[in-house]
C-alpha cells in the first residue's frame, strides 16, 4: 500500500469520525428541542418561574439557544471520543495510554462540572445579582428578568467552564518545559493572552470578555500557587528523609 492509498484511507476514516460526531450532535439537538420546555426548569434557580418576553421571535430563538447549549455540551464527549478513536491506530502504546487516561479524565471532569459545579455557580450568581436588583430602593423598580438574557449569560459562563479543562492541560504541559520564575516574569503577558482569547470567542462587550478572561487568569494563578506548594513540599520531604546508619551500611546474604 503506497502513501497515496494510505492518505485516502485516513481521509475516509476522518470523514467517518466527523460524520459520527455531526450526526450525534444533530440527534442531541433534536432530542433537546423536543423536550425544550422541560429542560428550562433544569437551569432555572430554585423558586423562579417568571420571565418576560418583549420580541415576537424571542421565544423561538430562546428555545434554539437552549437546545444548542445542551446539545453542544453533550456532543463534546462524542467528539472527544471520536477524535481518540481516530488517533489510536497511529499511537504508540504509552501514547495511547496517556491519551486514553486524558480522555477519561476529561469526561469525568465535564460530567462533574455540569452535574455538581455548574448548578452551584448558577445558584450563587443568581442570588448575588438578583439581591442587588430587588433591593434597589432609590426608585420604584420592578425586577422582571428576561429569559433570553438569562440564557445568554449562562452561555458565556458555559464557555468559561468548557475552556477550563483545555487550559489546565496546556498549563500542565507548559509547566514541564518551563520554570516558576518564567511564569512569574511573564505573568502580564499571560493576562493579555487570556483576554485575547476571551475577545476572540465572545461578543465585543466588556462584561462577556471579563466572564471568560477572569476565570482563565484564576486558573493561571491557581496553577502557579499549586506549583509553589509542590516545590515547598519536595523541599520539606528532602529535609525530613531518614539518615542512613553507618554502623551496618551493607547487608550480605549467607
């Protein structure tokens, strides 16, 4: 089999994997759109069931946005699995093991993220901002949230959480080939890169860019802090190692 035939084979395999991912995403989108009215109550804070609508097409596009959020979040697992299956035949055994462990870690991370962490963040943010809106006593103000704005804010939060795992992987890879002094020296450049990524994937407004860029900076600082703690732990471990006795340095077998 020559190189041209091998290239055709891998292109066909890539097309099959992409087709599986696209069909899986489409199936998830149709399923979530079918149960769209029930899915709304999953992402609503506890005790909230009142929203307002001001546009004639707002409800339709709100349902489309809701279905898109759910389908793309769940299809991310399908896409990562298909990508691993495409790369698996060309990997060495240790590379396949590392990639498989990384895939399982990513799946567990996103499952825990959207089942445990995401609802807690929604509850905290809603209580924080709704308290300010309801306690605005300077004038007579009635707080009536819009569903589309609520979903837009959740979508920005979802982007930040989705990018968290790739950022952690990239930071751990960079940690292998760099040192802590380099991270501290170029900290300002890392902040600029974080907001550059936020500006690239969000609408051109300061709030959306802050919601994406600030968590990336937090991950950078946490990684730097954990690195410092790990180095301090290694130093303490070397200091506390037991001293070998010189009375019986060697032990021979009879």
